[in-house]
C-alpha cells in the first residue's frame, strides 16, 4: 500500500486543528447571523409570557401570617351539637382536605378564603382528592370532624342479595 509522507500527514492534522479552532471561535460570536428568521418563528408562538415574580421577605411572611389566621379561624369554626350542624370545608391549601366546620360559619370562611387567595396569589395551591371514600361531616365531642365512608359494604350486600358472586 502506498503511504503518505509524514509531512503531508502532519500538515493535514495541523490544518484540521486550525479549521476546528476557527469554527469554535465563530460559534461563540453569533452576531453575524441573521436574526429575522428567529423573530418570526417566535411570533408564531405568541408573545413571550412574563415571568412570575418569586415572593420573598415581607410578602412571604405576610402570606404565612394570613395562612395562620385563616387556619385559626377554621379551627374556631368547628363547633357543633349534632351532625346536621356540620358541613365539609374543602378548599385545599392551606386548609386540610379532611376539614368539617359549622354550617353557621361557612359563608364567613369562604369570604376569608377569597381574601387569602387575593393576598397570596403566588402560593402553591392544590385540590383535595375525592375518591374512593365519601367524606361525611359528623359531630364528635362537640367538634365537627370528617368521617370516611365507603360504599363497599352496600355494594357487597346488593350483589349478594341479587345472587351475583362478587370478585372480592
């Protein structure tokens, strides 16, 4: 086989390294590129959304204070004498999902929760899950609580009454 002289091989390697170095320099300096294509492509997706500010310092402390006040108001609203006095207060964060309060206080609590949402707009919110158990408000020891009830017993009894074998 024919071999290239060592000088030609070295010259080829040096030229390749120099070309690689020039390409690397040009990649960093993109000011020579035409930006009109990029701007029209960006417009196709609509205007750029504004960044949501991160609350810290006084604003975050105000939200924490408002959350504590709301939670205290919910705790104070859990009085009852019978099960009919209670209702579910299911608003998610910062209220616990398993919360039951007096029906007499529900309107005031809803208004207070709206004020909380308005003053702490950048907090993380979540919704309370709803299945597979049904949450029922009950009065225990003069305090509104939440009892979980499932319909599995009723389902099993109905299937048994109809003579259908259940899969359980």
